[in-house]
């Protein structure tokens, strides 16, 4: 029997329908802007998130880092949340590629206007001036948390008052939309740029998009080329993204329900759940070390990841149905230290 893989929602494999759509894609040279399927995907996503333009890139990291580079100059300061993907999982790219420093505010991925004000650095010769604020919704290391709307509005108001730009790492913005019922465009509206990912909960094999106004996306297009992200007959990949939006967006609620089932079983067995289970990510704390627990769960046929000395993450997705999640919950609960 194949293992039940809960390491991430990136481990999904294209369905037969998605593969057929990829094989049938109408393609052209996207570096020249001539791939009709890429153009259709960019237009579709721009409309969904309520921005004038969008750009298809190979990865979420490239999307985020292109936006950071487009918004800043070397020596600038960028505020981001505790455990932010742009800081923790993008190989130091903000410093290496844009020459900016990242300042962490808040805890558990969320922060407020007061924390931003305390971290703000004015534009004088003693400081790296704060130019950009990055938010992540949902927040990966915060257990798939959705930003509370009032708290987000406070940060946005503060940033605008300070004359700062705002970027949303919306790799899992789809999950926030499905969990809350708030339209994607409304969730994205306060931000100058937004990145969204196709290869997480939506099940596409590769690809993200960054969105913003036409001038911003024009600048981002050059940066994409600079970073090696110009692809040629990329419609084969874009077709997977269009299929995912048609078939896999509405069903994200199933993943959320399965994550809640898993969280409830783990909590009943004594695991600590610092963030609950708002969407498709369950982070749980052990009374002992995480590494041997992860190895034991692998041996028992369930794959999860350690995300701290005694902290584990499990992620539900379209390749694990309710029965598989129920089996995984029993295995994980049975391995918890007593």
C-alpha cells in the first residue's frame, strides 16, 4: 500500500483530465508574449484577484522575490511576519537578489499596526528605510491561518499612512477564499502586488502568478527575464493551471474538512494544536522530539514533516481522501508520546 503523504499540498500529481488538457494546449513563444494559453491564464487570474494584469512564473518563490525586487531598492527594509515564507523558505533570496533586509514583526505569522510602527525605520542615513510590508494569507507556519480582516485592515491603514507598499504572498489565498467565502478580489484589494500558487492546493504540477497594475507587471516581466524565468511554449503548464481553476478550486473545502477531522483526533489524543485547523494545514506539538515521531510515522505509512524541535505539520490535499485522512489520524494519534 502506498504511504499516505501529508507532507505538503505540493505532492499532488496531475490527474488524467489535467494531463489531457496539458497535451492538448495551444502554445506559442511566451517570451514574445505569443502563447495563447499563458495569456488566457494570466487574464483569468488577474480577473479573479481583481488586478489589471498578471504574470505567469515558474514558482511561488520567484513570484514573491520578483515582487520584492520590483518594489524596493538595495539597502531597503521589508517588514514580514514571523515564519514568513519570503524569509524562511526562499533561500535568502531577498538579501541575495534585492539587497534588502527583512525585519520580523508579530508572532505566529500575524502582526498588527502597533508592531509595524515599533519596527518602522525612517528614511535617514542611519537606517535601512522601511519601504515594503509583506503579508502571507493563509500563513503556512501559522497553521494555515486566515488573516483576521480587522487586523489586516489596521496594518494596511498604517502602511498607507507611512507611504509604504504592500505585497501579499497569497500562495494559498484560494484556501482563505474558500474558508471565509470572501471573494478573491476583495482579499487582494488592499495590496499593490499579489502572488498566487497553482501547485499547492489546486494540484497543478508547477507555476505561480504575480498580479498588480500594468506598470508593475511590466517591470516584473523584465525581472522575471533577469531571474531566468522566461519560458517558451509554457502553455503546456498554463493549461494545467486553467484546468485546476476549473476543477480544483471549489473542492478545497473538502481539504479543510479533512484537516479539521485530523486536528480533532490529534487533540483528543493529547497533541497540542497552537493554531487550530482553519484551512488545510494542521500543526501539532508533541511532548517529545519531532524527528523520531516523523520517522515512526513514515515506517507506519504516513508521511509528515517536522517544523520544529517538537512540532509537526500535516497538510491535506486532493490526493488524500477522507478515508486516508481517517487512517492517518489513527496512526499519528497512536504514535503520540504518552
